[in-house]
């Protein structure tokens, strides 16, 4: 029986998330006997609750394929966490109401840990409320912290951006260190897992062997050891480059850069590790320093995206549709590495019960004994993920398309 599909983007976006959207929409067209239209939620799951659905069938093939090259979330994303059914059954009843009104039988949710939780809850929803729907979560997170998958679409491109930025900034600082800046600090994303900061170790294969210090959430910050390390490096080579994760914690487990702000998922807003470290170095060591926060630049840099990463994103979208066609429910297509040199991989289904709300941290075997760097094992893992030259900037039109809304059939939600 032909049913319509709902696709939505969730959480922080990436430079390749729209490649997943393009793949899913194009693959769905190959199953005309089973899938009618693909509706995209405007601003994620909120689009379903508000009955704000974008009819992707109104888009030209050119517009759909062009999504491959556009950063950000083409249909809008959100940070919105569904409560437990027992706490707010009306939320779930509303979703079923919208799905029924538009004959939606397939639910695809593209996001990270919290998004996997949402997809899992909805996968159980059909049985609870007597509505037949197949739910597939699609991996996407720059943090690379989803369980069971070797890596996450979105991560490889951020890693490539950080590696490139580290090399170029290091060359800049090296050339000026005799009479000017001696320490440069780059702050990158990573709340509880240091995958992004750790990936900067690939820059060490290029001159001038930076970063010299990598700070991770997995290793508690020791001020005395840190300052001693900085001082030693500057004395030896004249300058020091540091890559720090936003989630670096002190010995009490408190974020060095925690603010009073909380996001919609209940996470503390971070940002400020770099200026914290810069101030510390300035006061204790008197070294002139500069700092930068990669922030949104690292996740939106399509011009520097990894083609391996883009391929991961595309294939994940394709597999999501194929799994739904096989009748799978409550699963996620995950990447399974088969080899690192040469890089070989495949995509397999994994249960959301083992993924939702589980954070994968850097393995201890990836972290050097002094806690300030990465091991060769880590470099072997990271290197293939930043491969391939992006073709995204060639004749790119950053207009996502018509974005024509489906006429509403229900009363407004809340």
C-alpha cells in the first residue's frame, strides 16, 4: 500500500546533511508503489507538530540534486526533545493526528543522540496508539559521538576544516613568533567527547608539527601541567599551537567554559575555553597569544568539506529508505569500517535501543600517555575520514528550492 513519508532535520546542522536529504528524496522516487510523496518538516519535528510540511515533490530534480552542495539545514532544523509519553501524551497524539491526516507511514529523522531518542519514541508510538508507521533515524552529528557507528556524517568535514585551519594558523604564528605572538589557541566543538579536537592530530603530519597540545573532555584539565607544557614548547621551538575542545573540564568535572544558559535539550551552553586559556597563559607565563573559536564555521564550510563525509551522508539517506522498504523499524543505518588503508566501509542497520541517548567518547587507546595528544592508532582512524576534494563550490546555487507548503487540514497546535 502506498503511503507518504516524513523527513526532518534535527539539532546542529552540518555541511553535508542536505546530501542525506537529497539521497533520501531521490531514493524514495524509486519506490512509487510504496512511497507517494516525501514531506519535509519545516524546522524539524516542530514541522510535524505544527503541520508545517514542505512538499518535496514540487521541487525540480535540479533543486533536489543541488541540495548535495548546500550547507545548513535546507528545510530548517530544531532543538526540540519530545517528553516521555506519560508526561505529555498530547504531543504524541498530535503527531499521530498529523500523520493520519497526511497518510504518513514512514518517518525519517536526521540527527544525533537526542534525535535518535525522538525517532525511537516515535517507533514505539505506532504500537502504543495503534498506528502503523516505520521509523528510521539517520545519523548526523559533527561531534561524532553516536554509538555503534564507526563515524558520523558531518564529522569528517569538520575534522578536515580543523586540520586545515590548524596547519595554516601554525605557519602564521611560526613566522611571527620571534617578536610577536607565541601561543595560538583554537577552540572547537565537542561537549563530552573530544573527537573534533582529537582529529587535529592529522595536522601534525605537516610542517610545523602542530598542534603541540590537544585538550579533551576525556582528560581533566591540570593547570600546572598545562602551563609547564606550554612553557617547555615555547622555549624549545619559539611558539605553541593548542586545539581545545569546548567541553574541557577541571578536576571537579565542571566545564571550564560553562555558562548559565541551557539549550532546548537541557545541555549547558558552552563557549569560552579559548579566552579562558589565553587569559591564564597571559597572567602566568606572560606570553603574547591569540585565540579563535571555530564555532559555526567548522560545521558549515562546504568549500572545505570531505568528499568521504559527503558520500557517507548520501549513502545513509539511501539506506534509510531501503530499510523502511524492507519493513525495518526503530533502526539507524550505521557505518561499519572494514579497513583503514585503503579505506573500506559499508552501512548496516543498528537498533535505536542501543544508540539513543548514548554518547561515544574517545577510546583511551587514542589518547597519548601525557593526555595532551593522540596516538598513532587515533591517526589511523581519523585520516581516511577527511579524504577527497569537495566539489561543492562548482556552479553552486545556494537557493534550496520552492519550499512549497502542503495545505493544512487540522486546527493549529497549541
